[in-house]
C-alpha cells in the first residue's frame, strides 16, 4: 500500500437532514463548527445536508416518471422532417 495518501483529519461526524430530521453517524474529513450529542452520549461535529436518502424523491418513492414517448412524438411533430 502507498504511504501518506490518506487524510490525517479523518474523524466521525453526524450528518443531519433537517427537512425530515434524519441523522446518521459516519466518518468524514469535512469541517464543522457545530456539534451535537449522539445516541452514545458523545459529542460529534454536526454537518447539515440539503437532501439525503430520507428526503430524496428517488428513495422515498415519490418520484414522478415523465411520459418520454409522448414528449418524443411531440418533438418529432414540431421539429421533425416534413
């Protein structure tokens, strides 16, 4: 293995998606000035997310599927060869 290729400041942190109050603990090198007390009683840096698997439409099953065939037909009618 190559030496000195891994970051030195790797540590545990809590990631929070405030829109659905979803939290998880994982390793990261991101910096944060906020901290939060985790379920084990220890304090960890807090990193807020805009979206996570708990709020993303693909993972929640609320994703809309577009009618691709209808769109292609409409495009061909407008811009297709005449």
